[in-house]
C-alpha cells in the first residue's frame, strides 16, 4: 500500500511577487492534484519540512496548480529562497471543499482579508467558471495597505465581470490610494444581498474572521449560511495526529471549511 505521508514531486514553473511578503508559486506536479476549491495540500520544502496551503488557482485547471504564500517562518522562508525550476513536494488534497452545489441559485457574499484572498480566489474562479448557476457574486477584500493587496492585476478584471460586485479597502492608505480606508468591516456597513437567498464565505486572519462573522450575524445571515475557513495548526492532514482539533472537529478532515452553525458553541473558535 502506498504511504499517504509520502509527497510526490512538483516543479516550480514560475513565481510572482504579490506583495513584499506574499508570492504566488505556479507548480507542475508530477501527478495530478484534483482539488476542489477550499481543500488544502501539504507542501514540502526539501530539508525544511512541510506546511499546509490552499491552492489559489481554478479547480478546473488540471496540469498546474497555483499557491499564494505569505512568508512567516521556517518553511515559507526556505520556500522564498527557491526559484523557477526547483522542486518541492506536494501531497493531498485534504479536507472539505466549499459545497458549491448548495450555493447554486444564491447570492454569494465573499469576504477576504490579507492572504486570505488566496483560497477565496480558487472559490471565485470556480464560481466564475459557471457564473450562470449563481445569482450574484459579491467580493469584499481588505488589506493592510495598498502595497499589501494581492492579485493587483486580476482585481480590475474581476471588477468588470458581469454578475460580480467587488469592493476593496485598506487599513491605512497612501498617496497612490484613491479607494476606501478602514478595516474590512467598513465594507459591510451595507450588505446588498437578499438574506433569504444568500451565503457568506469568509477567510482571513482570526481577528478579521471574528469581527466579520459578528457583523454578518448582526445583519441577519443565518448561522448555517456563514462558511468560514478554519486554518488551525495542522500536521498530518489525515485526521491522525490531533494537532488541528477544534472542539469536536479535526479541521483537516471536517474542515477547513466549517459553518458558523457548526462552531458557534466552541469557546474562542477563532
Ligand atoms: C488549511 C490551511 C490552509 C492554509 N493556506 C494558506 C495559504 O493559502 N497561504 C498562506 O500563506 N498560508 C496558508 N496557511 C498558513 C500556512 O500553513 C502557515 O503560514 C505555514 O504553515 C507557516 O509555516 P512556516 O514553517 O513558514 O512558519 P512556522 O515556522 O511554522 O511559524 C513561524 C511563526 O510564524 C507564525 N505564523 C505561522 N503561520 C502564520 C500565519 N498564517 N500568519 C502569521 N503568522 C503565522 C507562527 O505563529 C510562528 O510564530 C494555511 C494554513 C492551513 C491550516
Ligand atoms: S492535522 Fe493531524 S489530525 Fe488534523
């Protein structure tokens, strides 16, 4: 039987800078990784260990996979020293994806913060692939400053798409910034969705998830219509080690996508 912890090789085809500490890596795995938006993979940096990441590319693209990564510690610092042509390891996909079948016919209200837009990009691309199945896609995104905005080249294209309503804010502006200034919840003062027929999807730093969830509840989103990406500490990714426990859940298997209804009774879920 094959070893489920054994990664297979993936070649780095291209690396692009998104922000001073976030890059998108385009990988060509030697075996196809058939992920669905919201699922994650374990990426190995040879000699430095592995870490979980959610692909940011379209689930419909088969021969390559993009992952947008923020440099924070040991594995990511080592990864940022690699270049095109270098090899990494990959295993997965793991966890539960966004239940797109439950989103059909609805308005999808997506809220991202910082590098949290990466998994949401995979979701956005999956929705955009079959856009007629959904009533409307709202995307609200907050970054620390204009230079911390990821996908700067893609966002203007997304903005022009039919059926998409996109708005951005930065915590702190600069002389180049003509848009909104304030934490992402300023974009949630008014939520133009029909709450009887909408789902909300949130991914970002824990404090952002907490305040965005609070606002969504305040405005009347039902508990089971708020989908959250719970990126807890993970190790095996296979439901074996218990590192990723969140109340009764193993976020690697039961998540990372969980609804507020599932986690609302857990003490400090974020
Ligand atoms: C399911 C899942 C999906 C994820 N998807 C992505 C993704 O698409 N893109 C991405 O960039 N990251 C993602 N992450 C987070 C990513 O796994 C971590 O940033 C990574 O494990 C850090 O590894 P490291 O060895 O570089 O840092 P470590 O050496 O393990 O950590 C070094 C220090 O950085 C801190 N740290 C760790 N993670 C973060 C963080 N996310 N933000 C701020 N500080 C942190 C730690 O607390 C520690 O102090 C995901 C995590 C999970 C669980
Ligand atoms: S990461 Fe090991 S049980 Fe979830």
